[in-house]
C-alpha cells in the first residue's frame, strides 16, 4: 500500500508540475496571439493586467512582464493615432508609459542585458515624448536614442531595432531630420532581419513583421 | 497496477473538476469609483481590472485561503483575505490615497518658480535670456512678471510698493551683498552674474520662507547649475566686448571645473547712439569667474563659484543748480565674490545643506562740479557736491539647514544663519576734511519650518524665524504661515501670512539715535490654474509697514537715520496668463499689476505715494520660433501709468520737511525686439553650436521719464531719462564640444 501511495503521489506531483508549466505555456501562447491582433484600448489594458498577474504568480519569468509592458505601449500607440488632432487627450499617455515602465523594470530584474527589453524601453521613452514633443524632445528623445543603441549593441540581429528606427525616420518631419527614403532603407533591412531571426522560444518576442510590410506599402518608392 | 491507474485518474479528475468561484465588486476612493484598478489573487493568474464605474467580476479555480490584492496608481495597495469554496463573493473595496509629488498641491502663494524641473515652472533659464527687453539680465526678465515696478533709473527690484533695498537676492541659500554693479546717480546698473550659471530661479513677491530674512518686500532665490553634461569651450563676441571660457567634466563624470573671462566696453555703442550724459570715461568692465563642482559621495555634492570684476565709469551732466557748470561723477570698483555650498544626506532620513559666501567690494567714488573747460571747481553754496569716497566692504554669510523627510512629502527643517558685514571707508570733503566710516554688523538668525501634506489636496507650510542684530542690540521673532489646497482638477488656491523684519539701510548709518528693525506684515491670497495649454495666476495682497526708517538731513546734504517712526501700507492685485500651445511655435505671456501704496519714511513729510510706485503696470511678452529660418523672434511691450515726483525740502521756519512741488510723469511705454538666429540648431551631433543675437530696446524711441530732479532751491526741474533713448545690441555666441541643439529646441519650440 505504501508503495502505491508513494507512486501515486509522485505521478500526481509530476502531473501537477507538468500541468503547471503547460498552463504557463498555453496561457502565454493564447494571450500573445490576442496581443498581436487586439486594437481595442480597454482590451489591451485588461490584457496587460492579465500578463502582470501571470508574472506575479510565476515570479521567475521575464516574458509576462515584457508583454504586459508591450500591451500598454500598443494601447498608447492606438490612443495617439486616434487623437493626434486632439492634443489634450494625449496627457493620458503618461499613465500608460508609467505602467509600461513599471513592468519593464520587473522584466529587466529577471533578465538583464536583453535587447528586446531595451527596445521596449525605447518605445516607452518615445511614448512619453509623444505627449508633448515640443517640450519633451530634449529629455525623452535623448533617452529613446540611448535605449535603442543599447538594444543594438546587445543583439544587432534584432529586427525590431530597425523597425523602430524606421518608424522614427518615417514620422519625424523633414526639417527636424526625418526622411522617407532613409525610413525605406531601414524597413527593408528590418525585413531581411525578420527573415533570418530565430526567437529563443515560441514565447519570445517575434512581432512586427506585418507592421514593417504595412510601412513599406505606404512609402511609394 | 489498475488500482494505481484508477487512483491517478481520480486525482487528475479531482484537479480538473475544481469548482469555480465568481468574485465581483466595486473599488472606490471614498466616494468616487476607481477606473483601471487591478485585482489579482496572489500567486494566481486569475484577476481582472475595474471598468469606468469601478466594477469588476471574474471567475477563479483557486480554492481555500487566498489573498486578493487590489492596486491602482496613486493609491496604497490593499490586500483582502478570502476563503474560496465555490460560493460567489461580492465586495466593496475602498483604497487610501498615496501622497505623490506629481499630484500633490504645491504651496505657491507669493512665489514664481522658474526652474526646469518643477511643475510650477513659469520661466526657464533660456526664457530669461530670450526676453527681448531684459538684455540677458536676470532682474530684467523678472520685471516682466507681475509684482515688479518698472523703475528704470535705479537697479534692483521694486516689488509691491517696496524699495530695491527691500528685496534681497540669494545664491545657493546665502545672501549676495553686491548683486548689482555700484550705481551712478539716476542710471540703473545691471546684475553682475550671467543667467547661464543658474538652473533655478524662485521669485517670491511676498510671503517667502522662514529660511530667508532681512527683506521687507521679496526674495529672489537663485540656484547655480550642477555638473555640465559635457566638457565645452565658449566664445562670445559683440560690438561691446567679448568673453571666453571653458568647462571641463572629469572622465568619471563626478567632478567639473571651469573658468571664464569677459571684457565689455560700450565705446562703439555710445558712438552710434547719442547719450544724454557726457561719458568722459566710457563704461568698461573686466569680469572673470571660476567654478568647480564635485560629487563628494553618492549623495553629497560640493559647489564653488568665484567671481571678480573691475569696472570704471565717468559721467558729466549739465548742472541744474547753477548755469554754465556741470556735475561730474566718476567711479572705479573692484569686487570679489566667493560662494561655497555643500549638500549631503545624513542617514536615510536626514539631509544637510550648508553654504558660505564672502564678498570684498572696493569703491573709489569722486563727485565734483566742473566748469565749461571740465575743470573741477568749488561753487559757493554747493560745496558738498565735491567729495571723495573710498569704501572697502567685507561681507561674510553662512547658513546651515537640516531637513528630515517624513512619509509622503512632509518635512521638517531647521537651521541657523550668520551675516557679517564690515564697511570701512573715508569720506573726504571739499575742504580736505576726512571723515572715517566704520559700520560693523553681526546678525545671528535661527529658523524652523515644517511642510505638512495631509493629502494630495491640502498642504501647509509653518515657519518661524528669529534674528538678533548686534548694531541694533535687538532681536525679533517672525512667524510665516502658508496653506495650499486643490480647487478642481487643475487649479489650486494658496494663502500666506508672514512678518518680515529688516535692518536700517547702511547708507543712513551710523545714527546718533537708538534704532529698531523695520517691520512688514504680509497677507496674500492666490489662485492658479495650470493646464497643458495655459498657465493662469491671480494674486491679491495687503502689506502693512511699521517702524519704517525716518531720516534727518546733515550739513553735507546727506540723510542719516533718525528714528523708526515711519509707517505705510501697500495693497493690490496681479494677474498672469501664459499660453504656449494655442498658436503653433508661439509663446506669449501677459502680466498686469495694480498697486495702491502710501508710506511715510525717510524724509517724507507724511504718508504719500512713493516716487517709485505707480498704480498700473502691464507687460506683454511674445516669442515665436520660425523653424524654416532657424530663428526666434522675441518682442516685449511694457506699459505703466505715470509715477509721482516730489520736491521735498527742509522748511527752516517750521523745522520740518515739506513738499514744495509735485506732479506725475507721463505714462511709460517701451517696445523692444530681439532676434536669435541659430544656424546649427537641427544638425544633431554638431560639435559647434552658435547663436547670433540682435536686439533693440525702446524701438519706437518713446519718451520715457522716470521722475524729476530739482535744483537746490526748487526753482528748476529736469526730467530723469534713460542715458540713451534706444539701445542696440549685436553679438554672437559659440559653444564647442557640446551639442546645445536639445537645449534650444526644448526652450524655443
């Protein structure tokens, strides 16, 4: 009888553990897929909270916190795009950037010197700048540049670096240093990097390819 | 074996067929529902976020004793114990506010802060440099804010009915004894220091903190810059002089040092523009400064700033007292100023700030009457006009402040201050008689202040200051109180009350009689609203003056302190509006001050409106950056109603001072323009940065009369006007090794 109980307990234990990591993988996979396709701001905020709960429960995984930050950043971008002509709405972006920063700090504590995390930091600085570009260009423009350069140093093959750089060149007005031709070159480079990029796991960041293709379609040679 | 498989299957089934519990409720802050609060079961994936009505609802498969964690930005996180057994649970959760610097109310009654970091910023350092009428003089820019009178013939800030001596200026906490160059009669000099060495300016038009004293009206509190971003070399060239300097930042970025030297000679300017007085010695200035800054520890910082200057000027005007003769005035000045300040954390909760400053000021002044051939003459009845004054002043100031922070933003600070001044000199009369001058003062002060933040919506600052003066042999105790509370989403209101004491001005000492401190009591109320588009401030004040200095005349036509029987009042209101957003790349502000003041002090026969105060003053400042031309255009228009002028003379028969003539000057108007061209402004990473400046003050050559001087018998009067009707400046400034593009874009756009 003792042997049976022991065996059963061991098996149950293994099943429980297996179930747990399976639960993590499947929940993450499902939520990452939702993140890729959601454009609704309220849903993105809920999604971010869900990723945060996973991170808090797992305690050793950086990816949930990374995606929690990414969800806030995506929400911020959608708010910006729909409110460009209504600048008084943009001050809400600071709260999103604060939350994203809180999440990315937790991610970094679990995985230092990660190129994806620095790319996310660049996006946070850029989001803050979007609130008031005229007055914030000095602090956040500088911060965004530095974060992107660190991301590049840590992994020059990361395609998201070229996507973010290309976006900067695409949206900055010409008299402030922007250029659609340079943006095109960067997007093409990004596309090449996407071809050869292999994420460390099926849960690691792999987004942005369709965004690059969208931008390339917008630039008429 | 089958038994094991069955048991295993059972266990597995039990785990998957777990009961689901529904948890729902509402999260509030006292009465208001909180949107976007997160609810999570500790160590579980399950949870939700609240919607705009504060409500949430979610299902969980967790069982038994669990902890529910509720958090929201700006509030303290809350934990609730749960027992999950399948029955749904409903709850109401109330979160407590967290006191946070970004959302807390700020005590602003009476104060304008101009720094780049605080939310209550009104002007930043580049604003001061680009204000058209200021000519890069700090007080010139402060004069475009409400509270300041447009006094053009004397340097200093005349605030809310007070004289320039009633405003004191501090750098890094300690008093600056000679902030302005030594003055010539009826001509305003400028401040000695460049606005670029400061990172923060607080202009308090009344009700200032217990940490400062000896100023009946206001305090201008300046903070010098810390470490530069990079090493750099600077070169400036204009048609009135040049300057060069460099700043070196250590490789470890924990220390820096620098020196600079400048030379100014207005010869060219005065050749092109006609000057009213005859400048037989063209104003010439040599100035130099040096600094070092060291990070003494992770939390400690030591700053030193040293300055020296030598200047000379000589002017000659037609004498109003007698035909055919001239009044001549010459001065030579040598000034040295040292400021050392240190800040450090003592343990986790205490901070210590200390500062010392030392000034040595030597003035060599010569006054005389001259004849047509510019030769010195002594005229009967006007002998006193011929004199020599050799003055040597040594001043030392020290201050130490301890601060303890509490939870939230509350704090307690206390400290002590010591001011030492030693003025020695010799006054030589027309007949060779020499009178020695020796005025020595030691002032000991102690102060304590507390900031109390009850919630993010209500804050109070309570302080008390005590001073003991050795020359007066008296001490005073002054309370200072201010409160601030949030009004609506973006507005706040403040009130302030305080008593302010000041020693009699040194130029009226020594006195044969016993003297006391002069006293001013301030009552201030303010409302402000700051949104991302506009800044709006309005303030109303009442000041009561007591124990003001009364003077008596001497044989040398001078005034000496007689008693403290003077009194007066000042009341009024001010409005400030700034809009940086409505029109693209266009920034403007309007300030309006209304002042009603009367006082009986010095030789005034009764309570009258002083000659430096006027009822209405308005300023309109505009800046526009045209990115295509890489140029910023600035304009400033000032308007003030006329100032009163009096002929006050001693009535020998009735043995008292009387007004023999009075009037009001014409209203004051001045329109100034300046243009800044930045050729490298968008070339990122350019190692050379340059700016070309062109400015004209009083473009319309409006007639400006500050007041009138009377002849000794009161029969003739002459208007006091600026030395040149308009002033033109053209200069270029280059910076190597540092990219200031960001600085300029940040301030100009």
